[in-house]
C-alpha cells in the first residue's frame, strides 16, 4: 500500500514539508509506502471546465505543468494527504489549481480512497484551509482521515513547526490513523466487500 502526500508549498524545505514528513514517517513505521509530491515554484493553470478531459482517459488537456504526472501517480496510490501553507487564510493557489484540474479530469483515481488534509500557518487561517481541502474528498466518495486535533501545525521560519509539539503529534497520529484505515479497507476487500454503486442525479437550482 502507498500514500501520496502533496506539498502545496513552493518551498521544498518549509514547514508544510516538515509536517508531511512527520506523517510519512508514521506511515512507514506502520508498513505503508509513501511518496511526497512537491508542487514547486512553477506556474499552474486553473481549470477552465473545457471538458476535453472526457476524451483523454482521465487526463487534463493542458500538459505543460505536473498535473498529469500527479494523476498518473494518484491512480497507483491507495491514500492521499494534501498539505498547504496558509498565506491569506486559505490554501495556496497552486494546490487549488492542481486539485481542481486533477479531480475534474481524473476523479476515478481518487474515489473511495482515504484522504486527509493538513495546513500550516504562522498564526491563523488553518482550519478554514483544511475545510476547503476536505471538500475534494467529500465530493468524491473518499473517507476522510482525522487525528486527535484539527490537522494543523504552526511555524513561521523553516522547520519552526518542529517546535509545535502538539501539532507534530497530531501529524503522527494522522499517519497512524491513515495506516489503520488502509489496513481495514484491505481486509474488507479480501473478505469480498466491494464499494457501493452511487446513484446519479443532476439538477439545476433554477429549475
């Protein structure tokens, strides 16, 4: 089993990376493989709802940034952790652009797989950011993994989040809970339990 962790920060060694590394270490201790997908400082296009992805086997029509690379990795992953820094009381623009396009184009790569989101800030905006990221899970039939507190940590300077003892414990507990849920799902699958078939209805509020 493997968990794909997404660092929504442009900084490779910032506090978001520090928090994700705590989760990854806890997962690996439980026998779960991990990979951290670093978004980097490059530009990411927004989703323009062109629907061309419907003809491209779950990939985005734009191929000049790492979104399709991420979708290829997501298809092979068993669980996800989305991490973001907080600049203006919401997730980073780059992680939102990535996830909007990834979930629009390749929702099948995520469905019924456990997901968790974390946010790291100097001071405020973490809970609002986690709430935004959790909506990607709840629209796509994904179990949401929780911890022993809100999935947040605090720190300004690089690696300062390590001084947030409660935040780091929250990250490690999140990793353990993710591992437990993945093992439960694997056991259920081996016992013949399959995912439910969803009903499909679509309405507009103006009708």
